[in-house]
């Protein structure tokens, strides 16, 4: 299982941040739980370590981000991928 994030640079900068700030913030959230960053370009991707709590930890991070106004406004994509396929997480933001 993994999750991928991309951000709208123009919106990020309009909010007074840099893309590097946003990437560092996201990386730190996952690093605090030893979840590796497997793609570090325009799209950040993180994957589980194969531990039983990976699913819960990753979703805890995702849900906390979805409750942050800056993330919802700046995120261009947030895609969850697992053995069941792919899901666009941002498509559900309006339903919460």
C-alpha cells in the first residue's frame, strides 16, 4: 500500500509557503512513523513497511491532513493505492 501527493505550486506560494516547505512537512509526518518516502519529485509517494499497523498509521496521517485547510487548498492530488486498486482521496473531501 502507498499514498501519493502532489501540490499546486501557485496556490502553495499564494498561501505564503514554498513547495519545499510543504514537501518537508509531509515527509516529516511520515518519517515520524518510519514510513519511507519512495518518490521525491513533483509527486511525493510513501509506502507501508509491511507492519500490521501501517494501514492505520497512514490513514491517521491522511485524515489529519484532510482536516488541515492548507492541505486541502494546496493539494492537487492525494491518491491511495493498494491491492484493491487506486482511490482519489480528495474526491471525498466534500463528502466529509
